[in-house]
């Protein structure tokens, strides 16, 4: 098996404005495979790098795909779509993080060395995108988890049937 195309020199990647798209099987990530119900399918990761006028190195990740999670209501499988766009400001490992960027929500600082496996970010971002308690919008399987009544989607109709005001 060839080495991952996502193992790069990150500063060369941004300096040369490179772009790479790689399909990453879910079962190729140890932590992610443990976190999902079934380690099936893959995530498609597209990285773009560039340097701005101040010489700062930026890396953008677009991550797409699906994860098979467990519905916390009926405990059956649930396919959770993943669509993440993340922006990173590269800083050299060991360098101080820029103060003014610490509270910035639009990007994260990413300390990197001369070689960096971008797959680390793919796994981290996929884990971050996973909901804490995923649920089907409507469970098709008989409910085992709550065992109680489920609100009818038509319950709201009773409200609509009230006599209308005359005017
Ligand atoms: Zn469910």
C-alpha cells in the first residue's frame, strides 16, 4: 500500500498553493472507527493551502461523507451526513501561538512540523462533527429506548381546527 498522499510538508503545501483530494475509509482511522456504530464507508477530504500577503500559511479542509452512528432513541443504525469546512492557521511547532488569534472562531491554530499527516485533521474534524446523541428524525423501528408514547406528527392539527375568529 502506498503511503498516504496526505503526509505532506505543510508549509510547502501552503507556499505552493497546493490542493489535494483524498478518499479516506472510515475503518482506516482507529479512534473514528471506535466511535461509530459501524466503520463503513469513507470520507472525502479536500485540502487547499495558500499564503496570504502577511506570509501567514492557511489550510482549508472540506470534508464530506457519511458515518454510521447509533440512534439514541431506537438504538438502530443511523447514517449521519458529514459536511465540514474548517480553516487552519499553520504555526511552527514550538512557536508561540499568536495572541490575537486565540479567541478567533473562524479558524484554529495548527502547530505543525516539517512533516504532517493531514489525516490527523480529517479524523479530528470527523469526531468533532459527530453529534453527542444522534437520533433519527423519525424512528422506523419499534422504540426500545423510551418505551413510551411518541408525539403524533398530527397532534398540531387539533390547534388548527379551532373555530376561526369572526371579523
Ligand atoms: Zn431511531
